[in-house]
């Protein structure tokens, strides 16, 4: 895989679990789904799940994960989010840990695409790094053009209703012992 990916054993993000408990989205899209951990909380009857990722190994892992799904349908597509064309709208668009890999222009297009893919009253949930804390040196080639601060994300969804928003600094440690400090934005917004 060309990007670090949470392993198949990694649990879903807590805020995704919260969204699954509070809302009942029928059509759910996870953009840059990796191995699919954040679709798991929506794996229940009545839902249609779509994951897209450009990494074929991740898509294979996500496909295997949902081989015995409870959802009405599951589709995993190996495609770049910059060219993906969905054939319907979604009640929830997730994008976790992906947009900081894109250039500023591509990120701007991605925000517009997410906005156009979500139904009226649908939700968009985005988590991404910004460079308020400089991107760690060993990750700079992967993230050459991150948002400088939270304003880019907030402005992209300024006319949505902000349900949850947080921006904070945290440290993580990878399996190989490398430690990173990141500045991260988390946004849950609703189209009104
Ligand atoms: C850090 S992983 C996060 C995976 C997943 N969202 C999660 O939270 O478990 C980033 C994922 O974004 C995918 N990705 C990066 N750029 C992409 C692009 N332009 N189009 C589609 N997927 C992309 C990578 O292949 C990788 O699976």
C-alpha cells in the first residue's frame, strides 16, 4: 500500500460510531475507505454502503470484510476520489484521514464534490490534518500541501449546519515506534 492504512483489526472511529447511533443514513459513502473500518457501524439492514479507495489492497481488504454483510448492498470501488462519479446521492459522506494527501486545488474540488453528492439534510463527516503543527518531516512527501489551518474546511461547508466541530493537537505512535504530532480538524456538518 502506498499510504499508511489502519489495519482491518482497527476499530471504527468513535465519532463515526456516534453518527451511526444518532442517525439512520440509508446510503453511506466512505471516501478513501481504506480497509473499511468506518463503514462497519452502518453494516445493518436497510443500508447501502459504498467505499472508494485508490489502493487495490485496501479495497480487497474492505471487500473481504463485508463478504457477509447485513447491509442491503455493499460496493467497493478501486478508484481515485478525484475521478469517482457516483450514480446516486448519499445521506452520509465520510472522509477520514484522506484529504491532507491532496493538493489544495484537488481538495477544493473534493469539497465541492462532497457537497454535490450529499442529499438535502444529509451529513458530511471529514477528518483531516492541517499544518498548524508542521507536518512531520517523514510525512511531508505524502502531504506536501495540507490546509494551513481549520478555516479551509470550515469555509468549504460554511452554508451547512455545523453539528460537531473540533480542532486539536495530538500525538500518535505507529507500530514501528515512530511518534508524530498532528494538528487535526474533525467536522460533522449537515446540508440544509
Ligand atoms: C490513512 S488511510 C485512512 C483510511 C480510512 N479512511 C480509515 O480511516 O480507516 C488513507 C486512505 O486514503 C486513500 N487515498 C489517498 N488518496 C486517495 C485518492 N486520491 N483517492 C482515493 N483514495 C485515496 C489511501 O489509499 C488510504 O487508504
